[in-house]
C-alpha cells in the first residue's frame, strides 16, 4: 500500500471531498464536519494546552495520541490529494507547516484582515474549540481588507474546516473576542526555508509571551 492509499484515521474523507469549491470572493471550501462530532471529547482530551494568545508552532506543542492522529492525517499524502483535487493543482513540491492558536484576548489588534503571505499556496483552517457561542470571533471570508465586508463566516468549533487558495485578495480575519479559541492552520508553502522561518518566528514569539513584561507589550503591539 502506497502512502496515498493509507486511509485517514480521524478526518472524514467523504465530507471533505464532497465540500463544494466556492469562487466568490476567491476559491475556498467549507466543511461543516471534517471530523465526526462524536470524536470531539476524545480528541480534545489529547489536544495541546496553549497558554497565551497568538499562534504557536506545532513542534513546540505537546499533545496526546488521538490529537496526534489528526496531525498525521493532515500531513498525509492522502489528505494532500483531497486538497489537490479540490483546487485542481499539484501540491507535491510544497511542504506543509502547522501552527495553532489557543485563545484570544479580545484586544483590537487580533483577527486583523490579511490575505496570507505570498509564500503560502493553500491554507487549511481547522477548528478545535469546545464551543464558540459568541457572535464575534467567527472566522470571516472577506471581500476586502474591511472586516465588515464579509462573504462567509463560521465559528471555530471542533471539526469545522475552511480551505482556500492563497492570492493577493484572499482576505480573511475575525472581529476581536475574548475566549478559548483553539484552531489549527496548515499551510502548503513554497519552500522548506519558509517552514523553518515560520517555526523559528513562532518559537521566539512563544518564548517572549512566557515573560510577563514582554507578553503585555505583545498583546498591545500594533499590527
């Protein structure tokens, strides 16, 4: 059995494959249940503990085997094949990088609208929040840099997935809201150099957030 033939252990391949590709305002697909909701408690019991706001590089996080099974699915050739079919493109030469967010403070500079780095080819976002009852803090697909110019939004709850082709107008963000907002971002990027750069950047940021005075400065730093 080749790597691309190994079935996914946790992710719902049929649901991901069936999600329609939407073209407005850019190429994206949304999956309501990329993971069976019945697995939520089991998977979240093994999820990493993320102490502060912002994103953390996957290599810096500790997690258990059930969450690890999700990560293996996401990094597998079979999942990459699903994304390739969705966007009709070859991602075999683009390495993946994963970072995670654990919570938000509600400060004004969180969730700012951005189209993603030019080094990213496709971005996949997967929710891991136990629940998200707030109106604000929902991830928004945007038509412009204005966070109110929203074409689609969803709560970052367990198993909900958004994937999109990165372009100069793939704007997305969310309105600031304090809460335990756990989500994962997988990006296929243009080089291993960029993977190392991103992981180092987030590692340095994680260290800074472990120092109280630096953490406070980061929380209020302008974007």
